[in-house]
């Protein structure tokens, strides 16, 4: 199918993940809105020309579409109409709350709309936090390559030694308990 700009779009595959552009997220990818607009334009033309379907004139529910600027649909391309009206379909974004309400430099306070899809929110948060966070461990482990099992064993050996057990008793116990 050709687009309003004369290009070709393959509609056999709709990538549902491509709904975010320039920090804005829409509910479906734009091909769905283009098709909706195309149907709406056809219905408006039918209404304007007094076309009958099953003996009744096609009539638009103008109240439902009052925010859509219906008059411009018959006069413009989808792309031009979209530039003026995409705000109707853009989800409310995640926003950073003003820095004055943040207690310190270690935090970012966000306002997250509860009406948003979790997957979309996580993608948006990932973009929003890019370069603003860093992993800082206040009490890091050493660079030792010791396994958890080895640490567990050493702990138990230490406790047994504190409790006065001999090296031979501890060795036998270790061989028995940790032989697997």
C-alpha cells in the first residue's frame, strides 16, 4: 500500500513495539491510526454525498469525534492531520518531579501515570533514566573468586574451631557433609 507521501508500506507485519518516537508513546503503531482515519474519511465523504447503505444515509457521530477536527480530514492528508492531532493518542508521559522537592542528589522522583501499560512504562523509564543512574555498591564484596559453597564451608569450620573441635574432627565432618 502506498502512503500519503508516495512511499510504500508493507502492512503484512505490524511491529507493535514501534509505538514510541521522540519520547512519546501511542497505544498502537501508527498504521492502525492511519487506517482508522481512512475509514473515517470515507464515512465523512459518504455522509457529505448523501450515500445510502441499506436505505439509510451514512451519518457520523460527530460528538464522539468532536476533538478530531473532522472538517480538516476531508481537506488534508493523514500526515498533516496527524501532526495537528496526534496529541489525542499520545499516552501521558512519565515525568521527573522538580528538583526542589528531592531531598538529595541520590534520588530522582518520578510521576508515573497509573493508566499506562507496564511494558511501555518500563521502556520509557529506561530511556528517561539513561545516563542519570549508576550502580554504586556501598559495601562491595572483594574480588575473590571463592564460591558461596566455599564461604559456607569456611564459616562452619571457623565456628567449629571456636567451639574447641580439633582439626581432625573438623576434617572428618567437612568430608562427610561437603562430599557431594
